């Protein structure tokens, strides 16, 4: 399960959620096209921008990243917009970067992607 902040929130505003369909197009010699979906369901993607984190919140996110092994791992993620739990999600990157400018001034951005089941 994706970690929450001390407030119980998963993300802060501004928040971003993207919906994606995978559509392929075949172009024929006469110029016409045929389109089809690779998968009938939509995939979700959340960009989680976090500011004003303290050291323990950054450490929790760092530990989650390490234990999940970046993009390799899989976890469940609860969509903050509607409360739906997506059981097969992963991180979009194999690197975890953060800034710690001062006490309780940590900052990071993570992207969570829903995987096909």
C-alpha cells in the first residue's frame, strides 16, 4: 500500500490524475485507417507532488521506494478523487529524488501508474 503523510493524505494540491487509453492505428495503402483498442479499460496515472514534508515523511517515502524497488514493484493505491483502490500499481521511475531545504521543508514528486491486470 502506498504510504500516507502524517495528515493521512496521499497527495497535496495541486494534484494531477491522467486517464489513458491505448489505441493502435493501421494505415492501409489506399490511405484509409482502422483504429482499435489494445485494451478496453482505461489506465490511471497520478502525479503526486509533495511539499513541506518533514524528515520522517521523506524517510517513509524513501523506504517505500527502496522496498518497492522503483518501477519493479507492485502495490495498491487508493485514488484520492473517488476512493477506488487500484490493486496493481507501480512507480513510474527507478530514481527517487527529493530536496530538503530546511527543517520541515522537504519536497518530492512521484508518479504512480496503474498496470494492466
